[in-house]
């Protein structure tokens, strides 16, 4: 009889723990939301997305001016280029070039854009020869939108993803891992109904 009594007591304690422990875990996670990272993206979502207009981008050179309409309907990898494009900036532009090549059959859905904040900047030779890199001067309204997205001035090597509707919707800090960006971009392209 004593043995059955102990067995019943253990069963009651186990049932009690099974009903209380989940509530305790839920309460702890509600009090400490930073412990759990939601989402599967590697970049930082821009909430709300910054809407851009086609007239906010003007071609930096003749090639870019002729091909600026290419941004419409495509996913765009946007690099910010400050007064001097240092090694970090050049590395970021190289990474976006490699990213487009890594995308394989989806390469036709992606465009690259360097937003140049200083019109007097002398473009390196590798930029002038890059037939897939568009260079744009931002309108003042676009500069204001970009100023909301990070520290001022924007750090060199920062990357933004712009969707086919012209929304800046994701950003990556300088020194980003191109493989993580590729994973995010692959997911976006797979589920996208546009572009």
C-alpha cells in the first residue's frame, strides 16, 4: 500500500510540473525577449521599409545615366560610398559583385548600385570597367531617408537590399559575410512574386 501511495504522489508531482513548467518558461521569455532571436534572416530588417522613388537616383556617369531604369523591377544590392572609398568600401563592392555571381540563374533578377555621396569622387578604374555596377548620386530626399537608417555619416561598406518596388528593406553592417547575404537574398528571391 505504501508503495502505491508513493507512486501516486510521484505521478501527481509530474503532472503538476508538466503544467507549471511551460508557464514558467513562457513568463521568463516574456520578461527577457532578447534571449530568443526570432526570424531566420542574417541582416537587419528595416522597419518600416524606406520607400524610394526613381527620380531620387541620378546617374553619376554616362553609363549609369543611360541604364538607371534597370533598377525598376529588380532586386538591388546598394552600397554607400562616402567621400573616399577606402579598403572597406572597395571590399564591400567586391563582395556584391561576388554575390551576384553566386546567385547563379537568379543573376538576371539582381542589380548592383553604388550610391556616391560626393560628386567630386574620382572613380577607380575597376568601377569604370564594371558593366554591371550602376553609380548614382542621391537626391537630398534620398539622403534624408538613408540618414534615418544608421549612424551619421553612413559607415563605409554598409549594404542595403532594395526590393523591386524601390523599398530599402534590409541592411548589413560593414564587414558583412557575403554567404549570409546570399542566404537571405536566395530566400527573398524564392518567395518573391515580383522581380
